[in-house]
DNA sequence: GTAGGGTTAG
C-alpha cells in the first residue's frame, strides 16, 4: 500500500517530502473517491486547508462530490454557494434529489430547488423537478407539489409533465382524499400537452376513479388502453379490483382477477392481499384464509398488510381474540409490526371496552420503538368515548397530537352522553386550535346542536357550509332530515329533503329518513310519493332491503291491503321489496278477505323466483277456509308438497277448524289422522274443534272416543272440552247425562265456559227441570270467567251489574227470563262473522306453533263461528259489534245500555 | 402506479 489510509498521515507525508501541489493531491482524492472513502476526503481536505496546501477547482469539485455522496447535503449546499465557480448543475441535481429521496425531506428539497432557480439562476434537470414532485406527492404535500409544477411551467423552464409527474400527482391527490383534483390535473395535462398516458399513469387514474366511486368508468379507460396497445399489468388489475372491494362487489373483484390470470398475468403479493382484504371486508374470514394459503403456496410471502386485513376483519366481527391470535402469529413469524397493526387491535379492544388490553398494547407499541401518531391516540379516545368515558378521553387529548378526527370523536362522545358543557368546550377548543372543519366534523356538530335543541344554530351551520367550502353529503342530509323529523319539524325536514333531491347524491338512507318521518307524523300519502319517487329513480345502488316496509305496514294498518298489493306488484323490479314485505301483504290480503289477490300475489312472487314459506301458505289456507273454499284449501294442501313445503301443525289445525265449522266432520277426522301420522300431537284446541263439530250431531260415542284418546295422550280437557260434550248431550236431549257430566268435571275443577253453562241451563229449562236449571245458573254466576264475560256488557253503565241483575232473577226464580238475558248477551258478544271479520284473525301469528297462538285460533275463530251460527243478529248487535271493532268502547257501552233498557222493558 | 388503522346517519 502506497498510501496509508489514516487521515493523520498528511503531516507525515509533508515531513517525508511530499510536494503539496494540487495535482498529486487531486490524484490522491480521486483515489479515495473511487474507494468511496468520502469521509476521508472531507477530513483530508480540512487538513489541506489547515496546512495551507494548494488546491484548485478540481480539488474543490472533488470535495463537493464527496459531501454530496456522503449525504452531507447542507454542507455541500453551503460549499456550492461559496464556490459557484466550481458548481456544476449536476451537483444541484444530486443535492436536491438526494435530499428528496435519501433524506426523505422533499420540502427542504423544494426550498433548495427554489433557491437554485431563483437565486443562482441554475436550472436543474427535469428529472430533479420530477423527483421533488414525486417526493411531495408521496407525502401528500400537494400544495407544495403544485409550487413545483408552477415552477416547471415558468417561462425559461418549461419542462413538460411526463408520466412520472402525472402518476405522482394523481396518486398524491388520492392520498389526501381529493381524487377529483387528480383527475382534473390529468385532464389539463392531456388537453394542453397531448400526453399519451402509459400504464403507470393509467393505474393512478384507475385509483382515482375507484376512490371517487366511479369504478364503472374504469372499463372505458381499459378499453382505450387495449385499443392503444398498452399492456395491462398486475398493478393495474389490483387497483381496479380494489375499486370493487370498496363497492363490496366481490363478484367483480373475482372477475377482474380471473381475467388477469387468463391473460397470463400472474398474481403478486399485493393482488393476493386485495383478495384477502376483499373477503375480510365482507366478513368471510375463512375465505380470506384460503387465499392466504394459496398465496403462500405460490411463494408470495404475506406481509403486515395482508395480516392486518385479516385482523381488521376479525375485529369488525367482534372476534378480537382471534385478531390478537393473528397478531401473536405475526410476532412468531418475525413479521415486522407497525402502527397499523397496533391500532387495529387498540381499536378492537377499545370498542369492546377492554382498556387493560388497550393500554397494554399501547405500551407494547411504544416499547417496540413505534411512536404513536394521532391515529393511535384517536383510537384509544374513541374507545373511551364509546363507553361513556368521554371526559377521560378529553383529559388524554390535552397532552397528545390532535387532529380534526380527535375533536369529532370527543364531540360525538359528548353528544351521545348528552353532555352539553362538554360539547360547548370541545367546540371552543376546536375553534381555538384553528382546525378547519371537515364534513364529518360538521355532521357531528349538526347532530350535537340537534341534541341541544339549538335548531337556529343547526340551520345557520347548514346554511353556512358553502362558505367553509363544505359540500353536504348524504350523512349531512340524513342527519338534518332525521333531526327535524324527530322533533316533529316536518317543514324543516322537507326543505332539506328538497335540497337533497336536487343534488346528484343517490342515497336511500335520506329517503328512508323522510319516509320514516312522514309516516310517524301521519303523512302517509307524502311518504308513498317519496317511495314511488325512489322507485322511479331506478337507484342503481344496492339498497338496504327493509325499505318499503314502512309504507306497507302503514297501509296494512289502515286496512288498505289492496293499496299495499298495488305497491308491491306495480312498481319496478329494482324496488327493494323483500320476501318479508310480500309475506305481510299476502297475510293482509287474506285477512281482508282478498283471497284471489293473495293467490295472485303468491304467483307473482313465485314467478320472481322467490319461494314463500309455510307461514304464508297457512295464511292463505286460513283465508280460503274462512271463505268456505274448502276444496281449494285441500288442493293447496296437496300442492304444498310439490312446492317442497312441509305442512306445519298450524296448517293441519287450520284446516281441521274450518272443516269442523262447516260440518265436514269426516274430512276433519281424515285430516286429523293425517296430522297424527305426520308426527304432530294435536293440542287440546284441535280436540275441542272436533268435539264441537261432533256435538252438533249429538254423536256421543264419537265424543267419548275422542275424550278417551285425550286421556291416553295425557291431554287435559278444558272448559271448551266440557262445553262441547255438554252440548253433545243436549243435542241428544240427554239432560241427565249432561248434568252428570257437568258435575263429574266440576269435581275435577273444570267448569264449562259461558256457552256450556247456557246450553245446560237452556236444556234443563226446556225439560222443565227448573230447579236444577236454577242451581246451575247460580253456579254459573259464581264462575269468575262467566261473570267477567257477562259484565263486559254493562261496564260503567249501571250501578247494578248484569250479573247482579241475573242473580236477582235467579233468586226470584225467574229462570226463563234469565235465560233470555243470557241469550241476548251471547248474541251481543259473539256477533256474526260478517260484522267483525278482523277480530277473528287479526293479531294471529300463523307462523308460530306455540300454545298461545293455537289457543287464540280456537277461542277466536272456532268459538266465534260456532256461536254465530247458533244465533241471528239484529240492529243492536251489529252496531255494538261494529263499535267494539273500531275500539269505540264508550259508544258500544251506550248502545248496550239502550239495548238492555229495551230488553228490561219487554220483560216487565 | 396497486393492498391494511382512528371520526359522522340509519
């Protein structure tokens, strides 16, 4: 070695007779330069200076390059300034690009660039400008990036915007959430400069379109690329697929990826991560794991992004433990952790309220050398706010980084807690911090002001948005409409709604809000108008499916089943009518007696490829039975099998009730046997129905067979059972038998119902067994159930109740008259079907098989039908029944009072 | 040039 590489050797060299002329010095420096010993050069240079050794331009130039190469940019710049004579513009290029890309300080690079152009009159290369644009855009510093672009456009510079610039700027605008500006920039460039974008710029454009929710427009761009012979690549396809992930159209995500592979373009780790993320976002974590496995199998190593997609999916499903498991695995696999990974978990545990875990993770993150950004703090604060601990979040926010989201979070927390002082001081802090309001903050503030009842302020804020450069979005409109509706200010809501519909925003939620508000405020007609408008707009969005239910329920409640029918059959295919909506309309049509319409609707629904379930068909079956269309009911039962529907207990029970009611006992028994064969155990109500049918024919033997059957199956008879059998005896004229049966069950503490008593008393009277009739009447008047029923008639009418009146008649031995009164009561309380059809069926749930519902059907339908056939009706009953049905109980009572006074008059 | 985290309505 000729040269000892120790810096102190200069002294030695000089002592040894080294001639200090620039030439050997430069040779020596150049030698060091080739060895990349840049630090030695600078050190050696300082020694040369100290020893007044001679240097020339080349020496200085070498020193400058050494400073640049060792990234000592500030010193280099200083030196270049003081030694302009040796400064070549390449040096400026290296300096600025170095600061930008090596130091990652594009802002400083811009400062140097500006100084260079304006002060030194040096023009760096276009590549340098591009590098600064790229550096600034990558950091989202778009304001500064624009400064560079302006500089490039200056006279005397006039550098063109190439693909590198365009792609950087477009993606930069996307990064700061302003994709439309990126697109605008691109349009300007192509219109002015005639740039023909390459695949990289096109990919940036795809990203912008996707972020603007215009994934559909990508097709056109891709077609253009294909016409131009530009090859697509995996990056472009990944960007495109991401757009569909955003829109939650997984089919298209798949479609694009398949298309890519078919074109011979292979996946990479990003494209696989897009798929993993896509499934994770849809909540199908299992499928995500399939792709994870596939990508590993193909040799693409999943990274922290891939795993964080999975963790995020677990957290969103509430499976934070599973997310934590992924986190632990990542550590085992030696995969680098970053703030994203921690924030996902901090957010997950925070939403659950597990703050030990939250703070534990926070510590672990800091110990791992990751310094928390505002995002991490916001996640912690949001957790606290969501668990009623907004004040603690507020405390925490005092000493850490804050942004507009911090304040939105706190404000929202205080709003939820209805903490008005909290809202006010947060609002003040936001203003003092000088943070510009964004649209989310504005929406949160609107909600807060509504909560405070500050409607004037709400209006002022809403109207003042334009001045703040804020454009209301669907959430704004929704919040406003909902806020006004909730306090009954429909006018305000309608004003906002009108403004909303003048925008191009397509939001079913806004329609939802106004329709809901209109319905709640009794403005059904206008609500229907809004619904139809939505329908006619042909919203291409995937609309939440419960939408028209409001209207349908209103119409049905108002008894307008036919209007509901028109609505579900007459509107366009894209109206989000769902299965449940059809089902409730069919049910309403059945209950309203529009059986044919109900059947039409069934056919309509089936034509659409939907299949109705047995609950709906039970409703139809019940309707057919009530119209006496038993043949059709039977046909329907048969065709259920063809529709792959299994008849339920309710199906059989409904048919049995109807058959018994109509007197088709043999058919009823047939269905009964079938029901048992199918494995159903008929309940007491079904037995009662059969017994009731049997009783009309006085078939005592059959009645006893059924009673025995009940006994062997441990089915307890009830008051209706007893009444039916008593009626059966009465029909046969066997009053002795009836009486004995009555006492037998009385000992078992099972008494007949009102009608059982009435049959018995009436039968005994007919036979002249007045004392026994009187005894039973006395017992009837001691039966709580019977007395309650009797007294419905004259509640609040007279000081003396009807039961007391009957008791008086009974004690006076006026049993015939008492029976007349009882007959009238019976006719009044159970008027014929035609008057109150809905009282028979409304409120029934044919889908449920529990005891309660079966009982309802029996007591309402069967009991009612049986009695109404026994009696006729007249003016009073129909009037009273109609009033009862309308819920006008006082008027009904008045009529009852009139009727009773007439009756009493007759008897006296 | 492409992928993952924190705030708003219903």
